[in-house]
C-alpha cells in the first residue's frame, strides 16, 4: 500500500541497510513552504555517499556539519511517499512535483521588451554567438527576415507566431517564468519574463489603450 505524506518530521531508512547497521541519525525534516529535507549522514561512510539520491527538479547543498539539504526548484513542491512493508512504514525517496499555479490577466499595460542591439545574421547559431559577446545580453532571437535581436534580463524567452494560450503554455514549461506578455501584431509576439509585472523595467511598458497586449502573471 502506497500513500503520500506531508508530516513535519520522519525517519528515513538508510539506503544501504543490507550492508550496514541501521542509521539512527538519518532524519528527514521539511522546513518552509518549499519543503527542505535534511539528511544526516554522520554514520554513513563517505565513499558510499558520493552521489545524491535521484531527486529531479531539486537543488542539493551541504551545510558546515556535512548535512545534505535538498530543496525543490522554484515552481515545485516536495512530497514524501510511504509504503507499508511487512506491517511497517518504509519511506520512499522524496519527489519534487510541479505546483499548480494560478494566472492573473491584465490589459492595462503594453509590455514590449526593448532590444539592446539588432543586426543581420545568417542563422540562430550566429545570433546566439552575438549574444555571448554582447555585454548584458540574456536572450537572442533570429527573426524570419534574418535579423538578430538581442535582449537583456528580465526577458528569458521570446517567439513569433505564438498566440496567448501557446505563450502561457510555454510559461508553464519553465519554472523561472513569472510574467507573460502576448502582443497582437503581424508577428504575434510572445515574451516570457522572470519578474513580476511591477518589476518590469519602466521603459518596457507603454499605453495599451488599443488592447493589443495581454499581460499574464503566474502566481504559484
């Protein structure tokens, strides 16, 4: 029988129990809403702890005492599975699941990121190279007219011929996406940013009285 738990503390069975004595100092303790897990490894030999547990979409760190801290990436929440084996609970490896987010729509502002540079290029690869050698460049975009557009943060992605729903779907795929700007134009532009609408640079915002732009903020 399997179940999921959101308890405040638990003891994790050592992964090497067939080779070593049970470990008393190995504990799991979630902290904060993002569920931080501590794995105490005092009695495990270092050579057998050279790799971390297989937990995807997570960050691994060690504190000064050698304790391993597992934190789910932004946009993910950790869950702990349990299994009843021979009438005793056995803790499974924690997993990071993508959180369900809500979306706040606004048509009050036109959000249009400003390029730091643009020039002719042969393809996206050359455009990417141009970005690498341009100070402050975070995103490069090669358009159908063979122009390379370079942008700074907080822009993290842009595309043409992408409607609002498609743009939101692209945002869902990225844990670093916070705000979507979908502009109705000949190119049907989609912009993804890693900041809230209030944090978008002022010169990227304009009047939207024509209703050509929809801004969507992801709230997780």
